């Protein structure tokens, strides 16, 4: 089963149309990967769908890097009792 980070990279790659090999944990969604605000909202929705969780939109949108997103999603999965 792919790791949380692998799944975050895959979703990010699909939404932002960036080669997954180019996406690193330290990359910021906006400054490094070019995510615009509408794409950030789409990322949150796609992460929720991918992991079967519900995230607080303001909290989720405040996450800046790919690595932080993976950590945040793992935390939400634990809080909601979802295996990820």
C-alpha cells in the first residue's frame, strides 16, 4: 500500500499537472508548485476523497508544503479513525 506521502504526491501531481518525480516534501504548493487559490481548494477536496476524511478547510488551506500536508492528513486520519 502506498504511503501517505506517495498518495499526497500522486494527488498533487494530478491536480497541478506536475511530474510526480519533481514533487518533494519541502516544496510549497503555491510558490514551488504554482498552485493558485482555486487549485488549493481542489487539492483539499481531492485529498478528502483520496483518504476518505473530512478536513477543516481553513486548517487545510493553511498547510504550505507537501510534507506538512502528508503529516496533517495522517493526523486527521488518526483523529477520524481512518486507516491511511
